[in-house]
């Protein structure tokens, strides 16, 4: 692999809004404290659903943006804008040629809340009651579009739609854009807001969700022998990526280096994961970064808390990296942010390297005996790790692994 394809990419900005907090600092503090962002859905529409728990954003993004502006944006677009503003400010608002600034924001379903609400309105009140903003609000490229407009990014606005791997695949694409010389700065990550009766009912019918309605905070339990499904969450998580030389020239501080990425597809089954594709993604990320398995000290696992998914990933990590890395599953606290899950896991991995602390996996009372990994439990693990991998896998057989190293 040529030197250009291994060129360093600095992570200079972080932004997020999640079930643990309205920004990165509060989310990270929540993870290190082992808090849960999962709660019972109190609205009337949840009555009668088999699953009535979810991870809602702790801070309403509409309140942050203001009601007038928020009304023209789907909830996933609102979340993306909030996270983008934080990430951009955190990066020091880079002075970059607009044609060298790109945006890549993935999502699983885009503006599905708008789609369903406007369809209800159409059926109840007729076509003339439909909002003229419906299409810009429902389109999956909406988050990338509104962020590109907000920051004047003319180097491309892209939207990977790869189910739960979307946010991680967006960061991988950002790496490619910089390494290929197409951009100097990229705002990348994922956004999702699809807590709705239809999505909850659909996932529940597929037996994918935890049904622990009586114990919401204990429902998401990755790698635990008693896990019974994931908990649906919502939010956005974005990073600012910069060509290393560009960041250095402006004196930017880097949280970490995005060293490599691996993206594969299983071509196996629409919902069942395949260990072979996951192993290849991890190994491609290492090759892209110029790392060996022994260099990786930490893994932020995709680990959603499903009976088969967690075990498949545990075997993949063991095969690709061995059993030495310290593994955590932060979805135990946030729930599964779907299209934003991969980018949230990436931010957690970045912060673990930067701060020398790996959050403990919540609700892991009885490690599945078939999981042979060093999973961090109880309290955060402190130390120094030169490299970390963040995994993200999605329905459809999408696999994305990101490799981060300490800032140079």
C-alpha cells in the first residue's frame, strides 16, 4: 500500500447528542460513570406495543436550534446540526476553501418520522394539509445536505445508507476523500431519530429488541448470558477529519489519528451476520493503518445485546485480533443509535485513547461463557493504548471497522 493511502488523518473535532447528554462531554462523562440513557416511553402511542423502552436524546435538539428553524427539519436533521456545530467549534472552525470541505453523514432510514407523520396527515386531512417541506425533511440525504449548507461545504455532501454501519462507513469515506486528495477537511458521522411505533413494532416482531419493559436501564446487556435484544436509541455523532498537514499548518489540536478503515459486505443474509466479513473488515482496517493485531489495545464493539450478534462479533474479534484487547460495549448505556451507532462508537474509542480510560460495559453480570474476550466491566479501565478499533455492523451484511491511534 502506497504512502499516500496511509497518510495520516487528524480527528480535530467531536460533536454528539445522545441519550446520555446533549454534547460529547456529558455523553462521555455518562459512559465513564456507567449511567444508562434508556427509559420507558411515556407517550400514549406506546401503550399496547410489545416494547415500550428506548433511548431518547437527553436534550431535545429542537430546543437547541429554536422552534422556528426546527419545524423545517426532521428530528434526525436537527440532531445532525447540533452535533455538527459542536464538532466544528471543537475543531476551531477551520478556515478551509469551501471546495476542499466535504460532508459525509450516514443514516439508516433518514426522515422516517416526517414520512410517517405526513402520511397520517394525508390520510386524515387530505393533500392540501401536507407540509411543503415534507420531501426535504424525509430524504435520507437531508442531514448531510443541511450540514453542508450550514458550513458552506462545496467539496461533496455524501450519505452512506448502510443500516447500523452507516455512521462508521461515513467516517471511512471521509478518510478516503482526504487520502485521495479530494478534500482537506471532512465533517463525517451519522444521525438517526426513528423512535416510533412502526419501527419498534417491526424490530419487536423480528425478535430483535429487548422486552424488559419493567427494567429499562437493565435492558441493554451486551455479552451478558441473559441478553435478549437491543434497545432502540436516537442521536447524532460527528467528527471533523483533517489532512494531517493541513491541521498541523493551522496549529490545530488533534484528539487522535484516524489511521485506517475497512469496509466489507457479507453477501450472506439480510439480517444474520457473518463472522468472515467482520474479520475481513477488521484486518483491512489494520492493513490500511499499517498496524498489527498486537498493536490494538482496545476495541469498541458493535455489541448490540442480541443473542447471536454479540457472539458472532466476539468470535470475529478473537480471530482477527486475539483476546488481548480490552473490549467495551457502550450501547449498554446509550442503546443502539442505528445510523449514528458507528460514529458514536468511534468517538468513544477516540476518547478512550485520548484520556486513557475505557468505559465499563453496563449490565454485564454474567459473561456469556462462549465469549473469550477481555470485556471491561464494573469500573472504567485506565491505561494507555496506542491503537483502538471501533466496529460497526448492519442489516444487509454491511461491515465497517475503524482504526485509531494516539495523536501524533
